[in-house]
């Protein structure tokens, strides 16, 4: 049996001649189209900055976390013929934005649990497995404990060397068995420089609880992209960016729900995995916003 599918009972260029004048550099007033909206670059940059503030979860050691290890997605509570295309789409998104994906059989460091009552399951986890939430801040725990979420996610993370090198003693690995997913690493709260830190905050595991009755009617591709976004970036559960985003999937009116990742969503993830991670959060988010607009403009 594949490690990915566990029993539902388990939860663990063109060359230009010299006679042609070079094109002028784009200015702040030059137009750009963002998900069907024509705005200036300056306006787009402002929107991108507001977007990053709205979607990123609170930082750890003043950094925005991302994956350094290859991801391996597992699922419980779904038939393989449904789980396989879901995992395939999530992994395709990861590859597209620059995250690494484990090849072949692998031990999941991401577990998607499809449940009939995710509120009750999370309550049991809080009581029986508080270690799963050891890297989750109190404010985030209170949000997770609210009833009614269609999807919940929480993360394990560590401070480690750039590129994922040199995991500290407080960061046990997740390899070995699917159950090791729940041995989530402890964040090393040691002091880090605010600029050009020799360390990075890396996501090491994600647990996702999906409430099946509450996602009824949600398009398959939109749900897969929503899950991918939450997996690849430490994202607020209640993120509500004013710009178009897959994060509006469960808050937008039914006739106006997003059908997949928006321009901003995709560009943000690409920027997150492209630019150096060892920057202060404020500097990092400003760089991400700039890269987002470059990426969107280049695609037009």
C-alpha cells in the first residue's frame, strides 16, 4: 500500500540592432492587468504590499517561513481515485512556484485529513496531542479552536541553516513512517539577525483538517489550489486580502468564488521561493511585492 493513502481510521530574445533605441524602463504610471483589473504599477505595488500583510501568518524570528525540504503529500479519508489527482495538482503547483517535491514513494510531511467533523477532531488533538501545536502561537490556536472552519492547517517549523542545512537538536526529522508527521519539530527561538541572517525558518510539516460537509459544492481545482496555497506558505486561516485571491474561496458569494490561484497568489508563491529567505519580514515582504508585480507584468 502506498504511504500516501492511509486508512481512514488513521490520523497520525530577440536581438535588436544598434539603430533601434532601447525601450524606456516601465514607470509607476504604466498600466498592468491584475486578474482582469487594469491599474498602474504603483497601484499594483500598493495592492501587493497589502496582500502580503493580509495573507502571511505571524512571523517567527522575524522571517516568513517556506519549505527547504522536498514536500510529500499524504491523504486520509479519500478514495485513491480522488486523492491522486488532488495530490498531483498540489505537487504541480509546488513545482511551478519553485518548491521541491519528493519523487516516487515518500514518507508524508504533509497530511490532508478529510473528516466528517473536523471541530471534534481538532478538540481531541488539543487534548490528546498538544505537542502537534507546539510551534503554533496562542492567537493561532484560538483561531483553530473556533468551530465552523471548512479547512484548518497548522505547521511544524525549525530554525536551520540556509537551504535547509544543519537542523538543530530541537528539530527532529519527519522521516521514518507516516506517523512521524505528528512528531512536529520545535522552533528554535534563538536570536537571529534582522538582516542577512545565517539561518532560516523552514516549514517541516503541515497538518490539514478538511471538513467534508463544509466543502460540499466547492470546485475540485479551486479546493486543490486553496490547499496548495496554505501548504506552501504559512498562511492565516482568516486571510482576507482585498485583491483577488484563492483565500476568498469560503468567504466570497457562491457565484463569485475564485476558481483557482489568482495572479497575485501565483506570483507571491513564486517570489517567496525565488528571493533570499534570510531577510527581516518587512524587507522580505517589500521584495516579494516588487517581484510579484514584475512577474505579473512579464506575463502580459
